[in-house]
């Protein structure tokens, strides 16, 4: 059986050139670049809550970092360093380190793509639980916030929404996907792509931004609350996959599209006058960016159907304590 220190040494100690001091001391040391401030965020993945206990360890390693990178994207920050706190069941450690090897491969594969250094963490025995803290940098005063939306902004989203939630709904037998549809939607759930390059380019263009982790309605709702504005969005303008289109307007498909979590796309608001700039940016970063509605004065989030009629949405989005 590997000891705690074997585990740290063997699987989680790599050089982290961007840090003054990495894994191995009581604390890591990092030096922010000149004129930058730090953006810091934590996201936890809990077995049975966010993933099944027998989930593919490589995908878990990838996703535990990807969801944190997504928070950096939403702030317009460049991710630099990460901390990893894990609770591991004994059986995972016993099995010759295979689980840990795969997990580390997924984690470090994505970390090196973004030149993020793992600089520390904590390792204990317990029910599988993965908690990553990410530290990024953004020019002082320039970070994208939830609170900056203004009446007269357009509401935009990146990529397409709903596929991750569609697979989850399928496994819960709330909707029936055929095997080919499942394999089309699975990457959205298991290997989401954090929109780092897009987030950085939105600085100076977007008034506000958020990543969609709990569903469009809930996350856009956070922008509205913090910015003290309202929004009207058109459901038919929301870009979605061919699989999703095939299942609309099944009520489960609608709720996956509007309120499904785990998309990790960005929702952001930009003044109308800069529509052209967003369209050019879409070509530049090679990510579809779609205008889905507008920000107005007052409060509330209004959803319209194709004919411009208001749609009542019963579901708001994912909440760990009110499901
Ligand atoms: P202490 O008991 O002094 O807090 P630990 O024994 O918990 O120290 O950790 C030793 C070193 O290993 C520290 O630098 C810590 O940040 C690092 N570390 C522990 N677990 C992990 C992990 N899962 N990933 C990366 N670094 C880790
Ligand atoms: Mg410790």
C-alpha cells in the first residue's frame, strides 16, 4: 500500500516553472506578474453528487481542472497555478496506483496545455472527493464581473448548450437517447472545454460575464441580480446540437437547454454598438458566439418563444440544496 507521501511524490509532484516554490514545503510560493491581480477560485467534485464512483479516472482528472479553468475564463483571467485536495478511498490506492496514474494523466494533460503548475494540495483517505483551487492573473481592475451588465447590452453565449444535461437526463431515464446520441453528447459532460482564450479577449468588450455551470437561467440570473437589470431572451436563438434539436420540444429537453448544468460555456453581455466586434472575435477564436437576447432596465428574466410569446419557466437551474 502506498503511503500518503509516496502518493504525493509519485503522482502529484511535477516541476512548476511558474512558481517560486512548488509541492513539498508547508506552503507554495508564487509571485504575481507586474500590474496584475490574482483571480482565485475553488470547485469541488464529490463522488455520487457530481460523478459516479466508478467514473473514468482520466476524465475526472481532466474535469476537476477544467471546471476551475472555466471560472478563470469567466473572469477573463489567465490561469497560472492550481492546488489539489483529494480524499481517496483505500481501494483506489491499493489497486497498484492505476487509478492515481490515470487521474494524474488527465489532470496534468490539461494543466500543461494551459501551462498551469500544480503547486500544492492535500491528500487524505476518505470517500472520493476532489477539490481544486485555481489561481490566475488578470490586469488590475480589468476582470470581467457578474455585476457590469447594462441596459442596452446584448446577451451572448458561446458554443452550444444542453448536451451534458441531456446525457444525465438519459441516465436518469427522464428522456431516451439512442446509443449514437449518447456518444455525441458525452464529451460535453466528461471533457468540457474551458473558454480561456475567449474570456481573455472579452476584456474591454464585455460588460459582464459568467460561466454556465448551473444552467443558463440560473447563471444569467446571477448577472441580472448583481447588475440590477432585467433580460429578455429568445429560446429559439440558443444554439444547440442536432441531438438536442431532435428532442425539442420535449419538456426534459427544454429544461436541459435552459437550466441544465455542466455546459461550461460563457454567457456575457456586450453593448449593442459592438456586435460586429463580437462577430469578428467568434471567427478569431473559432467558437460560435450567439446573440440570444437583450439587457433592459428593471428586474426579471423573460423567455420568449419563436412567436414572441412569453414562456413560463418552472425550472431555474441546479442548486445543491434545492433539487
Ligand atoms: P502538511 O502536513 O505540512 O500540510 P502535507 O503532508 O499535507 O503537508 O503536504 C506535503 C506537501 O505536498 C505540501 O507541499 C502540499 O502542498 C503537497 N501536497 C499534498 N497533497 C497534494 C496533492 N494531492 N497534490 C499536490 N500537492 C500536494
Ligand atoms: Mg497538509
